[in-house]
C-alpha cells in the first residue's frame, strides 16, 4: 500500500511537470557517442539529467524541449518523447527492488582536463578523439600547470600515452633515430631544465605526486595505455633511480628492484620492473601479446555490479553489450595477481588473469585505469592515422571512456550497507 501511494503521489507531481525526453542507449541507439555529448552539454546549461542505470543500456532522461529534440535530430541521436505517465512507469520499474537498476541524478558537468603538450600528439589519443567527436569541451594542460597547482580548477583529469618513469616510452631500441623521438626528448629535457629539475624522471615524479594529491582532495583520474602502469611505477620509485643512462645520462640504482615501495601506489603491487633499457616494457604488470594469442579471440567481459549497492562501478560499465572486443596498446591489460585487493575489477578476459578495466578510491577521489590504446584500432602503430569515430558511433569500447566523464556529475549519496 505504501509503495502504491508513493507511486501515486509521484504521478500527481510529474503530471504537472513537462514531458520527458529519453535518450535510450540500447542497440536501437543510432549514435551512442554523441548521446554522451548531448547529455554533457545539457548539464553545462544547468539542466539536470537522470541516468537510468541498466535501463535500456544505461539511458538518459531529462525534461523535454523542442530545442533539445531538434539538437538530437541534428546530431543523429535517437530519442523518445515520454509522457508524464510513461515517465512514472519507467522510474517505478528502475527503482523496483526486483530490478538491478537505479536512478542516478546528474547535476553539474565536470570541468575536464586532458594531459598533453599543446599541439604535440605523436599518436592520437582515444579520449581526446571521443571528446571531440561527442562535442564535449575540455582543456589541454601539461607539466607546468600541474606543478603550480593548476589541477584544482578541474574535476576530471585524463592521462593517456605519457611515460611517467621518464624513459620516453622505452622506444629507444626501435625509434631513437626517429625525428619525433629526438624532438620529444629535447622538449621534455628543455621543460625539465626550465622548471628547475636536473632530470626528466625527477620532474615526472613531482607530477605524479601532484596528481595523487589532486585525487586525494576529491579529483577524478582516468588513465589509459602506458599512463596507467607507468604512473604507479613512478609512485613506487619516488626515492629510486630506475632510469638508464641513454634516457637520463647516468646509470640506475643497482639495488632499485629491492627498494620498490608498493605502499605508495594506487592500483598495483608486487610487480617486477623491466630494467633492461632496450626492452619495450616497464614491468610485468602488462599482459604480453603471446599471452593474448589469436586476436580473433580477444574479448573482455564487463562485471555485473549491483546498481543499487554499487552505483559507481555500475555507472562505469554502462553499455549496450557486456562482451567487448579487446585492443592492444603499449600497456594492453593488467595482470590480475598484481592488482591490489581493494580495487574494483570492471572488465576482464574470462578464464584468464588478464584484466582490462579497473577502478579504485584514494582519499576523497577516485581513479580508473583502462588498458589499451584505441578501442577501434586493434594494434595501433606509431604514425598510423587517427580513427574516424563517425565510422564507430556505436563503439562499446569508446562508451566506457565516456561513462567516465559523466559519473563525476552524479549527486553524491551515502552508500548502502
């Protein structure tokens, strides 16, 4: 009876409200990626939105307007106009205790920063491309702004192909003679000198500490590819030189391996460094191509979290499919046995120790690591052209990236126990 009365009074309330617009996110959606942009930019305008977790692929519900409907049509985003009565029925279904669904109110669009040198992209950045395609505004920042405390202006920070160990991606064996590699080294060395550091690796350590403080103070970090494991490796070696002479002019500490401090890291522990400077790898965190095998069998599965009890990981895995094609990168996947027990595993390759997507808390903020470089380019190589996302507008792999820009907008509430 009590439930009936709640629905009845909700119906009375919403009948006096305007109709709703539902951006459905299931297989019927014509452009999943631009749907995130529509939703994000409504939040920028001050229009609150309800994220209906696990309802039709994680749909978005907001107040209807002719302007919004026209914008959806122009962008090619599928939607339905929902009457007040239909809206009550949807909310009732989503909030039912029998359904693994939940309503999450999105209130304020986060300020987004992407860590990259201005005008310098030796490889395309999947996150920047997805934000550009979805028409989500963001700001590019680099080393100096972080070191002078500039992160406080942003709610969400993305890191992609940065090497936080100061070894330039460990591309020395393959690309030390390439013009882009020499220019990158000159740029970083000049920046380190200008900012008062004797070595690039020392500058990177100062950067990772600033980013960790940013998370602790409530920031949201999202990292892909080599920025994920190299970030933790840098944290683990704050007082150690792990960089060889071709990168910084002097030899590493001979006892570096035994002095690694896993208490400093966010996500990984008990890993072993790859100290050979000629090997294109930082540590054994990363899964190797031989372990993956035939690329035609490379798929990862999203975990099924409780929307009502674990809304944050549920937001991060919203999708129209739960099995997604894998993709490689300098860091492709994470070795499960090296992931800290406190970390949420969001996506893994079933039946293996290969983890693709993880999430964790640190202080008042969170971090999310996603292995691989480009969800729609299986084995992206240096110099390859950027992916045309208009050809992949329903990409489930790119959807995982865009989930991350919306969950900081969620209204905070106490977790259920």
